[in-house]
């Protein structure tokens, strides 16, 4: 490599944001409380709610967004019978980059009888952004999971369009050590053109997926009963103890409306504090 280019690459790498959170919670005295917390770099976690059986954790990225070459690691463990709700203080923004991707690695583990609600606010991809994300989930046999991840291509309220981007998203869900769900999404290059295709998003620019374990036809029916309230398209399936809900909308506000409608039913109106502002 050319010495000048090598020096530029090292300088670029040295100025990238690196952040990690390792959080473990346990049940004790009728509430869920922290038993381990480690924060590094630009990531922080705060606990805004009152002491309760379900502990609410809010992730804060002090870097103000994610840029190319940034690296983030999130490791959450729910010990037996504990309950944890995780959200984010704001929608996460992934900015334009020349070449290196932003990488986000998430590891979630829930022990016997534990419950985890993973409900971050939306991830917004800017034009020419690059994101590589992996989500690894390990559940005990009787653990419960509610996970929702939303992606918006551009700030739709400001009329932005994402003509070009790179998104690699890999999810793996295991229950008692057995792989029960795997999915991946890869979108490279002409994002707007691909999203406009009828078999992809039919022009939608705001998408989300929700996983529910255990999930059954009763949950699916409760979601279908909301059909007339939805502002975008919502589809739900349940099989082998798992329910999956897919969302697609023409704008971020419509997607948030539909996500909130479903979560209000699934959580009996108990939404994360940051979702209410």
C-alpha cells in the first residue's frame, strides 16, 4: 500500500467510534435489578423507570449517530425469572460513508423463566450508508422474547431518498440450544430501485420485523384484528411456537403508528418511556 494511503487509513481507523455495553440482570426481592454493567466508548445505558419486576434499560449513543468504520457491541443477559425491557433514547442514524461499513453485533441471552423485550427505536439509513449487523439470541426452553427492529431508508419526513446503500442483516434465534429461526437481508447498491419493486417493498421505505416467543395463532389473530387501523402493510404468521410479524410502510411515521398499535396489544399498553415522546 502507498505510505500516504496507509497513513490515511490508520488515521481514519483511529478516529472511528467504538462502543460496547454488557448488561446482566437478575431477579431479587420481587424486582429485576442489575448484577453486572460494563460500558465502553460512546455507548451508555440508563434506567429511567421505578423499581419493578420489569427493569427498563435505555441505550444512549453519545456519538450522535453511526458512521463508516464505527463498531458497536451489545451483550444483554437476563438471568432466570428476571424481566428486562431494552429501548433506545432516540432513533439511530447511520450516516454516509466512503467505504468502511458500520458494524453492530448484538447478543441476547434469556435464562429459564426470564423475559426480554428488545424494542429499540428505528434505525435510519442515510444515502450511501453501509451497515453490517448481526443479532444472536439464545433462549432457555421456557424463556419469553418480544423483539422488534425497524429500518427506515432516509428521513421520510424531510423528503429524503436513499438511492444507494449497503445493508447486511443476519439474525439467529436459538431455543434450548436448537436453532429455531434464521433470516438474513442483503441490499446492495440501488436501494430505491430495489425497494420500488412489487416483490420487495412496492415503494415502501420503512420496514420492520417482530419476533415473539412463545408465539401462537392466538397472538396472530390479535394482530390481524387490528387490520383496519394499520397505515401500512402488516403480515403475521405463527408456527412451531414462534410468531413473526412483518411491517412495510411508505413513511417512518406510518411504520411507528403500526408498530405502536401492535405493541400496545401485545404489552397491554406498556410501551417504553422513550416511545411515548
